[in-house]
């Protein structure tokens, strides 16, 4: 669950904690990053307190306690409307009315059970603390928060929600996108349950979109799409070439702010749908696939090159992953867009 954050934040001494009467058990020594607009824990330093002899339940309790402490401090920073609600496997920071918050938590629990059942052996096991979901009142607060996880001056696509995998992986959503909140949490929860696997972005996003559509099949209906099937086919044909397909394999195309973003998600969804026809082979492929090469070295589990999946959607072309053409090192993304 933990990834390095030092490239994003500069650590410092702990910020003031929540009142002692609100401190969760077990007691966790918190550490925080400096120079952030909201309190952001230094999870790497907090993780130093982990003990090798802890049971799964003890480790789960430790990280849940740390998350509860973090959310109470964050709630204080955001203002008096925010409060922390909890269920069996979720912690929710929100300004929603308590009854609405509990309804939302019930949905999260139900969605998690269905997604875990669908993912099977691919789902991350329990043991790293409860899932954390932040629901902000408006877009200004939402984008101000998630900007902490982007490089300074970076440009990113608009979204209804994200899974922030850096540090203690968590969801951030905006309450003003009310109709999209449940599908978004299904999408982002899939990312959370796959976060322990070093899979390529296209595979991660394709599985998340297909999971979202399995829980909300109406979203996949052509009448609910921005473009007709013929229009999206023409857009694919006009956009992809031997150079841009490398952006797809590396994951960079999913962060474009033009049609390349939408087309990447659509292509990934269709590729995963095709690959998953042979369920056993697909599971073996996912467990072996790595983002460093777009999954190419694991395609023996599929029985064909991964480029054939692109060819099945786009037609013939130079579609194979070429990692040596990718600019910069491939890293686990800090942000999975919804």
C-alpha cells in the first residue's frame, strides 16, 4: 500500500494531532509533510513502526488507527461541516448528513463484496487498514486536494473522482457529482484492490471500466456514450499511430487532456474484454504482467502477443509495445483517474 512520496513532499516534524480524547487505538505516532495546504501524512515514516511479528489483524488495526487519526486532523483543517464516518471496511470523510453518509457506506461495502468476488485471486487481501474515501463539498476543494499528488505546474484531465495510490491509497470524490459517485467508487475501488500488482495502466484501467460497467450496465449502453460506436471508431482510426500507441502502452495517454484520454479508456476496456474471454489465462496474465513493458513479457499466458489485442480493435498496424521508445522511466502512477 505504501509507495515513496519523497519526490512529492518534504517531510518535517509532526503537525498538531487531534485531541487525545479522539485518538484511536492502538496509538500511532503520526508524521506529516511540510508545505502542504492540507495535512498530508508521511506514510513512509509511519510505516517504520510496523513489526514483523504482527498478525494480519494487528497490522490492519495499526493502519486503520493511523487512517482515523489522519482523517480527524484533515476534517479539522477542512472545516466544521466535515466529519468521519466508519463501516466494516471503510472510513469516510464527508460533509454529508450522517444518514446519507451511512447509505453511501452501505453501497461501498456491497460494491466491495461484489468486486472482490469478481476479481477473485487478483484482489488485494485484507491487512493494510480500511479503505479511505474523501468526499469533498465542491470542485474547488476537490481539485485543491488532489493537486498535492501532481507535479507542480502539471496539467491533468477533469474527473469525478480519483484513486490516489501514493502513500496510504485512498479515494477522493466530489459531492457535486452526485449521480457519478457510485459508479466512480466502483471504478476506483477496483484500482484499490489491484494496487498491490505492478500491472500496466491500460490493464488496470480496462479492468476498472469493465468492473464499473458490470455493476452499472446502463453506463455501457450506446445512448449513454458521448459518441456513437461509428464515431468512436472513426476517432480511433484518426488518432492512433505507431508513435501514439507507445503512449498508450506506457500509460501516458491516459493523462492526456484531449480525445486521447477518452480513446485510451475505450481501447483498454475493449482489450480487457477480449482478453478476459479465457478467464484462467487472463488471471495468469494479470498476475505476471508488469508496467515496465506494457505486459509484453507476460503475453505467453495469453497465448498471443498483447499487440494482437490492439489489432483486434484498431485493425492492422505497428501496435506492439516498444519500451525503449518511452520517454522517462515507467513508474506506478500516483493518481488513477476515474
